[in-house]
C-alpha cells in the first residue's frame, strides 16, 4: 500500500520517463516529426497539470529517500515549466538537425525527471545519483551541435570539470557518512547536533559538497566551464543550462544546508557569504568586455548565482522566500532573453553583439522584446527582475547583512552597464543589414508568455510572493 502511495506521488516523473521512451519509438514510425514535438509538449503539460493538483503534504517516500513537500512541489513545477519553454524554442532552431531533434526531446524529458527527483531528494545517495544523472545528460546535449568543434569542446570541458567536481562531492559525502553513519539528511543533522564533532572536519565536508553543487549553479571558483559551454552548446541548450541545473543545484543546497547541517550554520554561512560576493564580482566584471551575447549571458548567469546565494546566507523564512522569488523571476527573464537571441541568431547566423547594430530599425518587435528582458535582468522597475533583487536586498537588510546588501546594490549597477550596451547597440548604432527577423510561432509563444509574466510580476507581484512564501516548509536556523 505504501508503494502505491509512493508511486502516486512520482507519477509525473513516470509519465515523462514513459514519454521519453515513446518519443524514440514514434521516431521510427511517424513521418511528420512535428507530431512528436506536440506529443512531448502534451506529456509535459499533463505532468504539469498533475503537479498543480498534488496536495501540499509533508510525506516521506521510498523509505525517506524522497520527500514530498511544498518546496519539492515548487521546484518540480518550475522544472516542467522550464522544459516546456526549452522545447518551444527548439522547434525551429536550425542548428539542431531535424533528424536528431527527437533524440534531443527524449533527453530533455529525462533530464527534467532528474531535476524533479532532485527537488525532493532527502538522502545523500539519492542526491548524488540525481546529480550524476543530470550531469551525464548535460554533457551529451552540450555537444549536440553536429559538426561544430566548439560544441564538441563544450561537451568535453563540461564532462572533465563535472567529473572532477563530482569526485570532490563524493569524497565529502563519504566523510559525512563516516562521521554520522547515515545518508539521511534529517538523521545526519540530529547526529551532528548531539555529537562532539570538529568544526574543521565539518567545514571540509561542507566545502567539498559545495564544490560539487557549486558547479551546477556556476558559483566561483567552479565557474570556469560556464562561458565556454554556453558559447559552444546549441542556444536552446545554453538557455536550459542557464536555468535548469541552476535551480536543481539551489534546491539541493537548500536541503543540504538547512536540513542536513543547520547545526553548523555559523560555519557555512560565513563561507557562503564570501563566495556569494566573490561570485557577483567575478561574474559582473568579466561580463563587461564580452563581445559574444552568449558569453555575456554566461557571466551574467554567474553573477545572478551570487545574488541568489544571498538568500541562503540570510536563511530563515525571509531568506528562503527571497531565494524562491529571485529564482522564479530569473528563470522567466533568462528564458525570454534566450528565446529572442535564438530568433536573431537563426537569421543573422551570429551571436556577436556587434551584429545586433541597428536591429531596432528592421526588427523593432524583437528588439523591444530583448530590451525588456535585458532591463529585467538588470533589475529595472517595474519589471519582475526588480522584484527579485528588491527582495534579496531587503532580506539582507532586515537580517543585519548590510555588507551583502551593499554588494548586491553595487554589482547591480555594474551589471546595468553591459545590459545597456546591448540595448545601445540595437538602437543607437547604424544597421549593418536590412534583414527583417520574424520569429516562428513557437518562438513567438515563448516570447509572449515570458513577457507577460515579467510585466505581470513586476506590476503586481502579490501572486508571485504568495506562491513563494506558500512553498516554504523548511525551518531555517
């Protein structure tokens, strides 16, 4: 009976796994490949609909390996929404051959399952398996641009760096198991709070695990893979990397720090604060001289990871709520920006910012769309990005982290410079081409939906705030 209940709560993951298998089978018998894409979208929509109807209960599933709580539900819904958007922007992306697009859809369904399982993982073994599953598929899709040497290089670099960080994290997990004799996060925290463990040893454990998870969120000092992989991977894959592994990494960090090692929060909070500020600074300063739009957004993604880390440092309900709000707004505006970039690169065959010169003259619609997304990423009101940064900033001030609040403010000003540089190129420099760019219906749908959410959450953020705060179920130290 318990197994039936457990399977009921992971039914969305079962649906997506079955859909991945059928996607490969349908590819053998269906000639109109767009029907397969519609099938994939329908499967994701069914999984999303089911998730919205799951009651917000705190349940331990599969002997405590997975928990079903409001935080898991929040990130599972977000994972499926990301997958739907990525599938939409891949429909007419020309650099992924139509003959290999169905395999890509299959991999996207499987990697979405990995993210959803990570959202509820409450056991170090489950966390490690989920991270490895997510990593293995990521290495494949990073090299999915057939015949492109940069894409092959991206996949190889991601694999080598990912393997090294995975080994480091596994070493930390083995140390923690040796200290506590358990892999369950709740049990580990209870044992740590009762035992006389060396803070130095616990710091080593936390540092090694942070290195493994830090790779997923592109946190300094394990961020080196990010620019090369973002530039070399197909742009829809880059769009996914900028949000998918990042939210998976943050939800695992949230559980590991607040459920598994909250007793030692005074040790990891200081380390995380330093890493947060350094990540902001490195991301923003390195983004300034970039001439490639994908590399620019790669360093921007690193900086945004630094902003989001502030929510973990602040802790308590206000910090967790600000983290949820920030991640949700970041996902929406980043996917919107990449949707616009895909429409432009399909036509211009270039990701160089200089080729965006005068884009507003011949493609005012796309220029306006991209401008809104970039302004939101910069945190300009009244857009959703401003709400995300405002809550991170105010949470820092309310909990007495004045230094972090100042760091967020200064770095936001620095970031505005390179976002506005792209806007300046589109609107103030003379056009180099007379080509008009019209996004495909699927791309246009992704653009419009993300734009609506950015404007709606910016002008009326109450539903966003309620959704984020309702999803809180962890008690922070």
